[in-house]
C-alpha cells in the first residue's frame, strides 16, 4: 500500500511537470514563429504574384485581370475564402490553383495540361505559387465562406470527406491518421483536428505558407501532395478532382474561421 501511495504521489508530481514542459516548448515555438513573421519571405511571392496578375503574358499576350475567381471578372479581394466552388463555364468545382490554370489557358493561351505536369518549384509552377500567394493575401483576416448550394459542391464535400478517411499505402495511413483527433502531436508539431473547425488561421486557413525548414513557398496543392507522400501513397495529379474535393472538405469545415494566409510554417 505504501509503495502504491508513493507511486501515485510521484505520478502526480510528474504530470504537472510534463504539462509545464510541453507548454514551455510550444510557447517557445510560437514566439519563434512570431519573430519570423515580422519579415515573412512570403511577401516577396506576394509582390511577384501581383505583378504576374497584371502582366501581359503567353501566346495571347494578355494579363489575368479579367480572370473570374468567383466574385466576378478581375475581382480578387474576398475570392480566396470562397474557394473551392462551382464554376459554370467549366462545369466543375475548382480551387484557387485549378481555377488559375483555366484562366491562364483561356485568357493567356498557356497550356494548362503542361503546367499541371510541371514539377513544383519549376517553370510556370513557380508563377502559380506566386499568384496563389498574392490572391490569398488579398483575403487575409477574412472568414471562410465556401458555397454549398450547387449539387457538385455538395458532392465534392462528400468525396473529400471519404478521401480524408480513406486508408492506403504500405503504412495504411489516411489524412485522419494525423488530423482526426484533438491534442495530437508529432514531436513538437501540433496536429490540428481537421474533421471539424480547427479555428482561425489553423489548417486550411493557413495555406499558402512559407516553410522555414526548406525555404520554400507552398500552395495548398503542394501541401496535399506532401501529405500523400508521407502516407507513402502515389501522388495525386496537380489540381485533380481528388485534391479539389479534399480542399472542399477542409474549407467547408473551416467555415467562419479567419484566413492568415500566406502564413509561416516550420
């Protein structure tokens, strides 16, 4: 009995200490991010993206200023927080990057299929990242409000939900394996629960983001692509129906949360 009481007392002493250590570590990480955010390199991508939006390019020597992102031709502010959504001209639900592909092809004459095949960080994919960063920044601090009135939008949400929980690969992982519960972490990295609204600036509401660990700017398509890589699962196609559906599921779950994109990540 004395040994049990002693063990209980020791455990009771260790638990608060462990929580204190965790809290201190998490606080240190947040302070580090806050310091870096004062000079977020994403600002360089924002500037490039704005220039690309207004610059005449491609075989048609045209800008993207007539591109309709869901709020009307040329309207950028507020568009990001309503995507993915249904577009009648393509008869598809599209996210920001797949919609930009449509505009780059129809307005500028660029080859959307070739851009989609280009590796991240190369050629027009670099321009795609910059454009996405600037467009996202134009809706910073706005609340997500993805439409779910069209039947295809509802279908995309349900498909995205199934894909989120679909297990696969040699480790039998799914998106939910890392983001399906509360208070989960990998080492010192918090893993938000994306099956429900994670809150302002968390999860979907933080991308595009600049990744300090590799010095790269990532859009949502690359973020999802890397999740599949970590599952040891085949990469999905860029701007594929699968990634757009996943974005729809995550975006609808973030309803009412404020976007902080472009954010800063480890």
